[in-house]
């Protein structure tokens, strides 16, 4: 069982986290600066040039960037987690899922640092989470489940079809603008809103903003939809991974 390999998962995740910033002058500070720099650019463009009127827009935007960044980093690191470690896959026996899960955990650590930036900004602008914030850990756990399922599927598929990593980058670029990160979904007609909210991450970001910024309790229907979709994607991702796992060593 994977729980028996928790120490290996942690060591791989922590090792990848340290290597990511090795030989950089600022080191781990890049995890803090990256969302801040992105926030600065996007805030200027969408707040002043395109004039999107949203209460606490800087926090609205930053929270969307942090949550999207977790998906982006987690999937991009996991997609090469198998093909990037051929010697481990071919010579050492262990559940291969460990590699994809550890990459997802590395992204989780980076998201944790970025969330500290969000909290610092929230206190600076005197926006303090209310009682509804107790729902955020549940929402974030559901996002972790969702991202883990995607990581497992993408890591396995990329072993056999190397185009997957390039296609996924295009999907992420399109998804960034199709997901309500830069704007509230309410600016669109209701039928467009319904289409956009099919994406579980759109609901995750919207619910997170509601409970952290606006003190609104997430709707039970939204929570149920995200929970069901996330568990479905995790199950499908795990099934794809296990089906393709036996041929990893030869395919690499």
C-alpha cells in the first residue's frame, strides 16, 4: 500500500522542492515572489486597463493565481515524473505511483508558501476571514484529490505518448483564461456561467473566494459536485496508471 511508502514519498517530494531552487540566488523566496510578480502584472492590466470592478480585487486575483498555480505546477511536474527517472523505474521495485504523488506533494508545499503571501496581503488590506473560512480546508483537500488524479493519469499517459506533455501545456494556457481567475464568472450570461462551472476548478476557486473573502458559506450542491468530480477523476487516474504501469520500464 502507498501508506507504507510515505517516507519515500516525502523524501522525493522534499528533494524535488530543494532541487527546484538550487543554485538560485533567492532560493525558496521564488515561491513567494512568483505569485506576487504575476499578481502585479495582472492587477495592473485587469484593474486599470480593463477596469474589472470586484471587491478586494487584489485578493480575489491572488487567491485565483495561487489555486491555479497548484494545479499548474502539480501536473507539469508529475507529467514527467516517470520518464524523468528511468533508472529508478527500471532498476528499483516500488509502486510507481509514488513518483507522481511525490511531485504533487512538492507542488502542495509550493502552494503552501504562496498561500502565506495571500494571508500577508489579506491582513495588510484588513480583510480577515470569518467563520465561513472553516470550509476552505475541505475545499483545498478536494482540490488536492482532483490534482492527484490528473497527475496519475498524465504521468502514465506521457510514458507512452510523449506528446501529452506538450498538449497539456496548451490545455493549461487555454484553461487559465477559461477559468474565472482574472474575472468573476457573473460577468457572463447565465448559460455561459453554467458551462464554465462544469469545470470543478472553477467551483473550487469561486467557493474559496466566497468563504475567505466574502464570508459566504459554499453551497452544498457545489461541494457535492466538486467532491464527486474529484473522486471520479482520482479513481479514473489511478485506474489508467495501474493499467499502464506494467509496461513503464520497457516504454522508457
